[in-house]
C-alpha cells in the first residue's frame, strides 16, 4: 500500500478547498475525492453521498464506537470524519485520494500514515478569507464567528504541513496542487517545501 497516494488538503473554511479539488479532478480524473461523514445539515446544493455522507449524531457516534473512523473531529459544533475502510480501499487499488479535512484531522492522518502528504491551502489575505466566509450565506452569526476564529487558528498550523500553496487564482492553484501531488507520489517527503511566508496579513 503506497501511503504517498494519500493527500490531505486542509485550509481555513472559505479558502476554496472544494473548488480547487474539483478543478484538480477535472485536470486529472484519476485523482479520487474521499467523501467524509458529517453531522452538519446540508447546505443548499449539497447532496448526500456526493458532498458528504450526512448522518445523525447518533449514527456518527456508532461509527466511532465500531472503530470505523480513521479520524474524526468536532468542528463548529458538528462532527466530521473519514472512513478507514474507504481510504484503505483507495490505497489498495493504488488510487491517489484527496481528503479535504481540517488541521486536526490532517495531523491524525499523518500519525497513522506517515507517508501521506499534508497540503495546506492558504487564502491570499485575511481580508479575502473574511469576505469568502461571509459570502457563504445560510449561517448564523455565531457559526460565522466560530468559523472565522477557527480559520485564524488553522493558519498557524500551516507550518506543520508538507506544502503550502496560496490560492490567488483557481487555475494556477489547482495546477500547482496537482504538480505537488504528482511530485510527492514520485519522490516522497524529500520533494516537499513549505512556504508559509506568502500570506499577507491585511
Ligand atoms: P464545512 O462545514 O465547511 O463543509 O467543513 C468544515 C471543516 O471540516 C472544513 O475545514 C473541512 O475541511 C473539515 N472536514 C470535512 N470533512 C472532514 C473529515 O472527514 N474530518 C475532519 N477532521 N475534518 C473534515
């Protein structure tokens, strides 16, 4: 099982992870996207089994107790987690799979699969991030504040990641991520570089 095919894509809420992953998969359809389990309610346009497996808190707890989760975390009041069996299924087939998960999840995945690549997507600026989170809609004031607070905390974790890429432009960023994923698959940890100093703090 080649752990280097396991890619964790993290970054603060609103930094564009889902859009970038969608573009990566258009550029290279052999890259798979893992579908996480969550207890949060679907946003407009989200579909069960496509964006997430939307489950009740009770079902999620059962999944934890049965040992099904590779990792899980509570984020802004909801559970999110990754199925161990699904990930192992991808790796056994030799498929490159991307997990869009938070920094706690990333750290947990790396402790189980040290060969996995942790890729951090950085917003071009804090102001830009605030705008993107604000524009998401369908969120109460409390959740919005929680997401902003977590986002600012998450950025501090970027230094622990194998590679940091700034999302200034979707196309450029997706190409850069795909190049990093391919380089990691070929060369392993030696090819990593961390460039956290690119964030403008305006
Ligand atoms: P959202 O509610 O915006 O879809 O996701 C909130 C946060 O949870 C994001 O940072 C997202 O990447 C993260 N997340 C999504 N799925 C998982 C998962 O399976 N495990 C963990 N630890 N975080 C996840």
